C-alpha cells in the first residue's frame, strides 16, 4: 500500500503556511490542488513548497469547487501509483496527530473509507454545529442507516480503487456538496465506512469560503437529489438493511 496526501486549496495560503510543517511531519508525499486561487496565491504556495520535494502542486485555472479539487487529486494520485489518499483541508483545522489514527485504521482495513468524526470546542460557530446535525439527519434517511456519523468532515482516507468505483458509477457534486454526497453514494455502492473522533479547531484568522445562502441552497438541492436516488434504490437498501440485521 502506498499513501499520499491530497490538499484542496483555495486562497488559504496564510493558514496553509502555518499548517505546512505539521503536514510535512507525516512524511508522506502530498498533492496540493489549487482551485483557481489566482497568480498571487499560487506563487506564494509554490514558494512554500520549495523545501518539500515530495509536495506537488496541481492547478485548476478557474475555480471548480472543493469536490473537483479532490477528484483531480485522486486521479493524479492514481496516475502516480498511490493506492490510498489522505484528504485534509488547507486551513489547518484538522488535527494532524489524528491523521495517524486514520492511517493506521486504513492499513488494517484497506478497502474502507476512513473519516474523521469531529468534536468541537468553543471556537466553533453555532451555525456550523447546527448545520451538521441537519446533514446527519438527511444522510441517515438517504442511506436508511446510521453508517455515516458525520457527512461534512473533509478529513478522510480513501482507497483509490474504491473511490474511483464511486467516481465511475455515480454523479457527484463538485463543490460543498461533494463530501456528504460521496459518503452517501459509497454506502449505496456497498463500501465500508469507519469514523474516528477528531478535534476541529476554528482559528481566529480562518477565512471561510462557505456562502450561507448559495451553499445552503446547493445543499438543499443535494438532499432532494439524494432522496430521489434513495427512492429508486429503496428495495435494494431495505434488503441490504435486513440482511445486515440478521447476519
């Protein structure tokens, strides 16, 4: 098994600079996918990566969304011969020490998606915590299960073979809808999921690219789409659920 890191980046160079030494401490190759941040931001990131020869920068010329960046990173990782990818955000909110827990679990369960299950301190905005509960409610209905403990955390390990199975067989949103949709469709595809508690920290200088009106409308459309998809797969989901109860 060969692991690498994927970091989707969009105008987070200030926080990424602070986060980079901790990221490098994992001693894994890294693919940073810049999602159309602009020349000034890309130049800064390129300079930051100079001391790290195993860190590679891939660019989107225009902003395509976080999901598109993760998809690009996965295909690059596959072409470079990696079997698994560790996805982290560029703003340093994820606890690098917990990455070892995700990686260790993945090594023992190489076909599973392994995701962080966040817990928060007082720095977390109330709206973010409340929004997660809404997402968790809907993904439970869309999968007829409680397999997804958190649908929004972007701190995950994916086996390349299994995530390409989802890419090849399902439509996925390319922006903020990517993270929950990927897990729902992984459940539909019969891929095992595992969640590991991890602390998420909101830094004082965090720059959020979440637009409450636009992105919440997009998430509403996502769950409408997933509900229709669930209804089409309802007999299979019910059969799988009954089988798991009696097996």
